[in-house]
C-alpha cells in the first residue's frame, strides 16, 4: 500500500495512508500517515463505530491539506478495549513452536507439489 | 500524562512476522522496502472542491468461486459493498472482525463527507490492490494501473487503507 502511495505522490496526486502497522509504513516512507494503534484489520475505526470512523477519516482529510513535508505521521487518540492482542498476534512460544514448524513443512511440501504439477 | 512506559507501545510487525515465519522454517526474512527519499505532492485546490479516491487491499466478494483470486480491480463506489473478502489476508482474526466494511474501506464515511461539503466528491470507483510478496509487481504493474484509474476518474487526492 505504501508503494502505491509513493507512486501516486511521484505523479502529482497527494495521498494519505491509514493503517495500524506503523513500523512497516514508516520504514517504507510515505507522504502522510494516519496511525491508529489497533489490532490489524480496522485501520479506519472500530466496526460499527460511526463517530470514530468519521473522526479518523476526518483526520486523514485534514492531513491532506495540512502536512507541509513528507513522513508526516499523525496518531489518532483511540484505544482498543484491551491490550491482549499486542502479545497474541503472531506469537511464537513453547506452546506453538512445534505446530508452527510442522505447518511450515506442510506448506513447503504443498508448494513443491504445486510446482511439479506445473 | 496517561501513563509511563519502558518500551515502545506499538507492535513491530516487521519483528513479529520475521520471528513467526522463522519458526515455520523460513529463515531468510522478508526484506521490507525502505526508502530514504519520500515523494510529496500538495493539493492544487481546496479540499471542498477535490474528488477523493480510496484504495484498499481487500478483495471483492467472489461467491461461488472455489479458488478466489487476488486481483487488481476498480469497482463502483456506490452503492458501497456490504461485504468484502478479507479471509486470506493477514490481519488479527482473533482480536477483531471485518464484518463492517467501513472499518477498513470507509466509502460511506467519505460519501457523508461529500454530502456535508467537506470534500468535493467521492470518486465513482474505488481501487483494489492485491497484497503481493513481489514488490516489483506492486511497483511496475499495480501502482501504475491505480494511477491510470485515478486519472480516468479525475481524482485529486487519494486515501489508502490496508488491512
């Protein structure tokens, strides 16, 4: 998404990225970024929360006009209901290490089979 | 002050995904794009006169297709879709859901902004870009096509929201 934003900016169209993966967007480097510190999936506000969605989209629109230099990040003031998701997402620990290793092997086996079929 | 912290509060998805895929035996980590220079354009007219476009990584619903594909597409903004296909994308399926399309593709919110005069109009189409392991695909094929569609639709500014 950041790469598309950069291409549009290079061709004269101002953009703003809305997202929750701050490090990925900022490493790439975009003109304007509205960051909401939520679990991945709802970068424009909580499901069914129309006032929050309007506020986040409004902040993105404001940033279009107000940013005066690239890499401008604005963080929205919203919080998720709890912080459990921060540790849970893509977690690797002793409870799932073996299952993940097996899943990886299975995936590589399927990919190799698909390659052979072609 | 709300609180004090001793480490970064936001999740590093670069670190997290590297460790997750390493645990699956993928030892060569994904090389995320990093640029020192960042292109920057400014609005040529007031926002209230601008046509705004929207780009998503979500895919259109393809009911009935056994092997749904990830495609590059442009689709009508009105009526806004009530379902989008997100199951095969990487997002936190434990913590949340994508049943409310406006939580990631805010076409209704932008229509309201247009009706209120905050923006000139919403582009008649929104644009879908498939997430792709290959950055050259995104740079050489997808991004130029999104630009072409934006120009065809006379879009003045673009919001991009990836899941």
